[in-house]
C-alpha cells in the first residue's frame, strides 16, 4: 500500500436502530410474531405474552419463555452483536444446542430483537441458562439512540447487572417492554390472538415430546372473558386469556375434497394424494424431474363446497373469505402476508377470471404450504411484511402449486364431480358414482414416464354405482397399454380390477334390462286393471255400508223432491179452481214439476248404478264425476264426447243436478244436429270452469244471446213444436242452486258454446 493509499471503514450511526427496528417492523403484531419465533428458536416449550395494566390501561407487555436462555458470553457476542445470528448454519458451533434438537430455526436475520423497539421505548431483558446461579439483566432505553444521529451506534451504552431469575424457572428469557408506542385494548389483543392462531403450522404439534404453546395473559380482561363464557355462542377465538389453539383447516375435521403433495427431503420424488369427503381416491409417486430446486415441501389444499363453507363459519365464527386462503409456512411459522384476504401470491383469482366456470378461486379453496429445513432459497424480507425475497426457488414453488396441486384439484372437482352444476350438497356426486371417470384420469396419469407408483382405493370401484360400463371398458385398453409399457404392478392391478368391475356391471345391466322388461309388462297389465277400476270410481267402489248410506241420502233427496212436486201440483189445482191461470205461470209451474220429477229419476238411476254418495253439495272432483257419468252411458246416447286436461278439479256440486245438466246439454246438441261435444276444464281461485262446445248449427239467427236462459226461449229450432225453451233455463236454475252460474260463449263460432262455473 502506497503513501497515498489507505483503508477506510464504515461508521454506523445510532440512527441504525430505527432502520432495523421501529421503521423496519412496521406492524406491532409482526413485532410480537418475531419475539415468539425467537422463543421457539431458543427451544422453549412455553411462551407467555402478558399485558400489564394500571387503572385498566395496558402500559406494559412481557414476553417470557422457558428456553435455554443466555449467559454473559451469549449476550456480549450474540445478542448485542447487531445483524449477527448464530441460528445460521455456518455460525453454529458443533456444541450448539440447536444441533441436538429436531427443530429447524424460524428466523436467522439477527434483527428480531429490535422488534422490542417497535413495541415500546424501553426494554428490560432478563435471561439465564440452566446451571447459572444468577440471571443477567439488561436495560435499554431506545430513545437514547434517537437524540443525536451523529453518534456512533456502538457508543450508546446499555445498562447491565445481575440478579435473581424472577419466575422461578431454571432457564429462559423475559422481555419487559414499557413506554408502549401504541394503544392496546381488547380488540387489539383479540386480533393478535387470531393472528397467532394462524402463526404456527400443525407440523409443530406433531411431536408430543416437543410441544410449543403460546399463552396470552391479560388480567384486565379476565372479567369480560368470564362474562362472555356465559353466552352459548361464544368461542375460544372471542376470549383473550388462555393458550392459543392452532385453527388451520385440517384441525376442523371438515370433510371435503382435498389434495396433499410432498416433495421428499432429498428432492427426488413427489407424492400426491387425493381424497374426497374422507374417502381416499388415489396416491401417485413420481420422479421430480421439473422442480429440482425444491425439497422438504408439503402442500395441503381443500375445496370449499357450500357445506364446508357453512361448517367453517359455524365452527370459526368467521366466513372463509374473511379468514384467508393459501397460507405459507417456513419451519413451522407463517410467512406473512401470504394467505391474507386480498393477497393472491399465486394469481389464483386472475386464473379464475380467465375461466370462471372451470377454475377455482380463493373463495373456493383453503390450504397451506410448508417449507422445512435450512433452505437459503426461501428468505423473508427484512420487513417481515412482504413475504419472501423473490428467487428462482420461490417462482418454482408457485409453479409447483399451480401445476401439481391446484390444477389436479380443479380437474377432479370441475370435471369429475361437476361442482359448477351442483346446487344441493346433499345431492353432490360421490366418488363411487363416477368411478368410470376417475379410471379415465388414472389412464392419463399412468401414461407418464415419470410415474413411479400408483395406489388407489379399490372400494370406489367395487361399490354398486351408476357408472357406465362402456366408459370403463374404453379406459381399459389405454390402461393395458400403459401397464405393458411401464411394467407397473399397480397399473396392472388396476386394469384387472376395472375389468372385473366392467364384467360385473354388464352382467348387472343385462339382469336389470330383463327385470325392467318383466316389470314393464306387469306394469302395463296393472295399468289396464287400474284404468278399469278408476272408471268405477264413482259407481263401483262402494261397500255394503256405503250403499246403505247412499240409499239413505237418496231417499232423503227423493222425499224432498216429492214434497216440491206435491206443492206445485196443489198450486195448479187451486189456480184452476179459483182463478184463471195464464200460460206463463203454467209453464213455470210445469217446469218446476218437471225439474223435481227429473231429479227423482236421476237420483234413482244413480243409486241403482253404484255406491256414489248422493248427498248434495259435496266437495269432490267434478272432472272424475263427469268422466265416469259419460263412460257409464247414463246420459243420452248418439253423440261423441271428449274431455281435456285429465286431473283433479275439486268443487261443490250436487251429483243429480250435474247429471241433469249434462242430459240437457246433450239433448240440445242432438237437436242442433251436433255429433261431437267437447268438455274443457280450468279453474280460478274461486271456481272450477267447465266450457262445453258442440259442432252443431249454433245459435239460430235472430235469437238474443242475453235471453236464451229465460223461459220459452229456444236455441235449437225455428219450429216451436220442437222446443219449449225450458232446457237452458232449467240448467241455469240447477247451477244457481249450487252457487254457480252459466253464460253463452259468444267467441265460439263453430257450433254452440256454454261456460259453466262451479263454486269451490
């Protein structure tokens, strides 16, 4: 080095504290996440976050754990060594306790301790290793680093002394933070708790000998907690105090379609397993030929059908869309903000927009990606709020998720169980209902050269289901070629199983076809018998008791009509003896006599032909009555008829009166030279409407339609000797007695039409 050359050194301003502390960790919740992760890395089994209060105002936060703690050397050479992390593999000594434990480290930045600055202005650190007699106390006032940026960072002193370890434990660390920079209330602590519930992956709970529990303690909120516990709808998520329980989707035990993928520790193989509502579908092991940058990766993804969403909301007290979608964890701890509502690292919703009916969106899926091991390709940004630094491995992970997980789940959910056309979860397609389509999927997957093995659930192919034998058979030829090419015993076994299933289905189908033919023949004979019986519904269904009752009703009706006859005859007799009677009065009296006499005859006729209840004004099916009345040939013969719209029309009517109405209508139609009558039935809220049309000569020219229901008006002939004008007037009276009405249908032009209304 020459005289004009020399070496220079960086100087570090005390302002660095803000850069790596309060300004870097911009979220108070993330600051606590960092401290919890430090406790985990210190091999603690329990960490407690305590919120100290005075006059119901929280004025301090204490984070304490039962980890290995630190001695004086650790404090000087590690904790006070800014940006140094002994967690990094290259910085660990062979005697480092981390080499003895199974845990992978959650952090390795060397700046997590500065999260304390984000939470409060002052910090007291108390720590002790197991075999030390006294604990180490460090007091830091972060404000001292802010007064003068021209001062060197290392020139700002921190206070140190020794004393007793306050919590009685043999080792650990206690961080007492005061001079809080933000307000903490119940809502803030609840938000922290819910975030912590998603902070830890279920993987950390797999080893019972290495548990890690987080507890929140807030004495000022105990009374409110107890009050909320009295409410039936309260959940653990709504209480402040207590141990944090991980609530990721797997722990809810909600049965839905799911897929899991594992990249082996050596990165050479990928194992994929698909399940549907608790039923395993298939497991595939393949060579990892495309994602060589990845190893020790686990992915779980769940499809949220309507039932799953409902159950999730019921159990969690929050809708899935507001909870999150696909979370990412590294060494058991969540990488923020992946999975947060609105965060779409994998472009899931963008794909959804490009193919709405064939792609799943973040609203329809939930899951997690877990990364394990000392993988330097997955490093969090220093701010801890922006996920991973983008590397090739991070981009490859995104592609793995899309191609091997999301698309496979979509292929099953969209193509096989047809999720987009299902509106009722109780009617959702089950795996055994589509085993033929699943086999077809096997055929496609099995044909790849990188497949090592395939395992499948034989039950979905052996259960009785409505699958297509021909579709199963079409997949066999492809599977046979694959089995021959790959010599894969799993594929060969699948071929044999599908063949057996296809033969069984064809045999079942042949038996079902024969059974269907036999049943159709028997059904045809039964239908004919039923039609015969239906024709007798009014006239042949009675038993002795019914006939007895029918006779009583009939006799009562006959007595009533005979009394009317007797009264009308007496009126005629008095009129003849005492006073001259005019023709109109005589016609009216004779009409009443004729009506009573006809009803007596009709009642007797109906009683003789069957067991129909002859009691007047009953609520029954008038369509059935008219149909059977005509079928039984009780009316005038010599004219064809038809009835439309065979179904039930309930209304109140008198059987004898309806029979007489039909008789009069048929009589008028025959006089009008009609050979066909059509009955059309319909209904309104208050009436059953029966329209009767014939193909006769229609209404005679010169007849006023408004007077055809009066005495003496005739519609059938210009010759009065062939009609007295009583029929339609009589029909109107019969309908009126039953609460109904009748009118002429002036719109009908190809004959004569009437509109009759019966009261419901």
